[in-house]
């Protein structure tokens, strides 16, 4: 039997978890994923926090957090995939 069609790659896309242990309003994340990944940020209570995302390169991203125009510093995690 001959296969006709597109081969589907079932490999898992690499991920990275960034641990921000010290409170900061700006997180610089070096992930080495060679792409612009999607990012989910949570604080230490596992609440999702939204920030401004700037892709510096395919391996580095900066996330900045503000609350009512003021810097919002906190610790937590960023999940990248």
C-alpha cells in the first residue's frame, strides 16, 4: 500500500518553565526554544497574570507587568511552549 498525503510529525514541542523567585516587575526569560513561544504567567498563588510580552529574539523574551500605570513586582512562574 502506498501512502499519499502529508506526513504528520507526532513529536512533542519543547517547553520551558521559568521560575522567578525574586519579585520583579520585569522578567527577562532565556528559554533557548529557538522560537517565539506562547507564554502563560502565574504568580506564587497560581493566579494567571497578564503582562506586556516583547520577543527579544527566538531565545529570549521580556515580560513587563503594570498595575494602573505603576510597576507590579511579584514572583511566580512562566510556562512557555
